[in-house]
C-alpha cells in the first residue's frame, strides 16, 4: 500500500460503502470531507480514523479480496496536494475488517 501522504487543507476524502448483492442507493451513500472546511479538532479525528483504517485495506486490483462475491467494502479515495507531490490514493477495505469508527464516519458523517 502506498504510504498515507501528509493530509493538508488541500486534501479531500471521499468515503463510500460499496458491494453487496444489490445496489441500494441509501446503503451506498458517499461522504465527502474537504479538510479545509473542517474545524481543527474534527480534521484531526478524521485523519486519525484514516490512519487507523488504511493499513487494513489495499488498492483496487486482482489481489484485493474486497468486493468479491457479495461482500461489502469501504472505498476511501484521498485527493491531496502538498509542496512536493499531488495525486489520488484509492483503498478498498472489506467491511468486516473496517474499524467501527470508519463505519460511523460513513454512516453519520461525524466522528464518534
């Protein structure tokens, strides 16, 4: 997995739950967090949740078991820009491996 870059105010995080047998819009809702728009304590909470969750997933591809069969998974996409680099990271985390804080962030759009 690519190392998590420094998340500055330019970073935007998209968090969605995908997969399963049937696509149901309410169950696949995407959350977007623009770090520049979050107060500092909430921004730190979101970044802490990501740091905890990212090692549990892998980029999309043949070696990633997320989404196989009817398994749900979380898709985290981080768009970032720093002084030295910019880009996107996409990580898929099987729902059963995801920390409860990640699911709460996706469901409520809030940190616990």
